[in-house]
């Protein structure tokens, strides 16, 4: 079955997002050409400038990076004009927020955006692989108390989120609405793929990341300008002073380094083994105390342990058993070697310190 290799051209949707932007970095580093979609002219300008700064030699080739504007990913044929000359698609674009009231504001763009790009790609015979970014929220609930340890695999679906949103609508939590949108859009993608597999020019792969943490791919002016929930989460839980009164999530959670997530997307384009497969992207289960312990062991940020003086170990023990999202399939089929908490934390601290954001902790 066909796979991609440089200098093939890849369309990356949501290219200014946390996952999408790292995917663009990795593709350019490897010699691919990239057509990146964003939602405004200003975001296209910012992304172009960022990549020109980070990858000057990669962009020497004419057409190595093209930034295009797709204001509404749910519009019919939204991506149609940008699929000519493309050999692969990485679809990361989706609303990532937990603050919208109407469930349809989550579900419609996720469902219509995913189905729209799959249907448009079906008309282009040069496209060999489409990789869709899902979430462990489509696999199962990630922060709930359970009576016994449960291990989720790629065979599982979070039908509870769909049922809950159907029953109580706007009164469901933002996370339940988001999870339901990921379930419904991913299930629709697999249904379309299986019903049309013999006529589609491409193979489908899906990556379902856990709680994504790690260095930033872009250059926000300050932590207050973070545009992604993941960046806000790691700042608030690890580096904010004062720290939050309660950790979130307070349950043990399945974490993955953002760079491992991006790498999985690239390998899903390049490897035959990824065709028609769903992959959970999770390193292991951790609690925030693991990060504070790593900081102490590595001696990378002494102020972090002065800021967080109480231990969450006992509380975490009381919360066990817990949920586990197995990333073993990606290890076996894609050869992924997941980064550990100390590795991610070390690089995250270096990233934030280089931006001048950790002076308040260095001075403690």
C-alpha cells in the first residue's frame, strides 16, 4: 500500500495549533513540502514568519511551505481548493475548548470538518494517506473515579459521553461535549472509510493522544497569550505563582509528550503498518507530583519545589485504582519510544526559561 516520503506535499489543517504546528515543524525538518491551513490571514502571516525563522534552509526550496486560509472548516468543500498536488493529509483542526454552551458548537465543526476533508480527498487520486487527530476522549472517560483499574485500548469508544450529551445537552460538562464530538466525528470517519475503502485513493489512520504536555512550537508573547488548553494547563499546574488551590486533573492521568504525538502523525504517513489503524498516543499514567519529583531529581528548577511544598502522593493513592490508556500498539507497530516525565519536564523548563517566563521561580 502506498506511503509518503520527502519531498511529497502534505496538507496540514489547524497548522497553528499545538499538534498541527509541531507536525509542520517535523515535516519541514524531514524535507516534505507543506500546505498549511489556518483560519485567518494574520495567522497565516504569523505561521509563515515562524517557520521561516525556524527552518530557513528547509524553506529554500520553492513551495516548501504554503500557508492558506480556511475560515470555516465546517463549510461544504472548505478544503477542496487546497488538495490539488497533495500526497498526504494531516487533519488536526477542531475546536479545542471546554467553554462552549451548545453541544452542536463542538459536534458540528468536528464532524463536518472531518467528513468534509475525507470526502474532498476522495476526489484526488494522488492522495495516499489521510491522518486524523482524535483524542483519548473518544476512547473513554479520562478523569473519573473507578472501582477497579481499567485499561482502555483502540477497541474502546466513549459512548458514555455521547449518551450524556444526548440526554442533558447544554447541561453536560464542556469536556463531555468535547469528547462526544471526537467520538462522533471519528466514528463517522471510520464508517466512511470502510464503506468506500475499495474506491478511495488513500488509507486512513487515526491518532488519539492523551493529555499532551511539552515545549511550545510557536512564540506567544507571554503565558497569558497561550492559545491552547494544553499550554495553559502545564503553565497553571506547574509554574503559576500562586499555584491553583486544587490540582487539575486531580486524578492520575495518561500523559504524552507533544513531540511524540507529532512523530506518530509523521509515521502514520510513512509506514505501511499504519494503514487503516487507530493508535492511542499515551506514554504512561502520572500525577503532578511526578513532575515536582522530577524537578527535584534533575535540579532544573529548585523554585518549583519551593512553590509546591505539599505532596499529592497520599491523595493520589486514595484515588487509585485509575484509568489507563494503553499506548502499546504505537510502540509495537510504529516503533514509538515515548518520552518520560523527566525528559519532557527538562525540555519544557528550558523552553520556558529561554522565553524569560520562569524568573519568578528562579528568584524563590
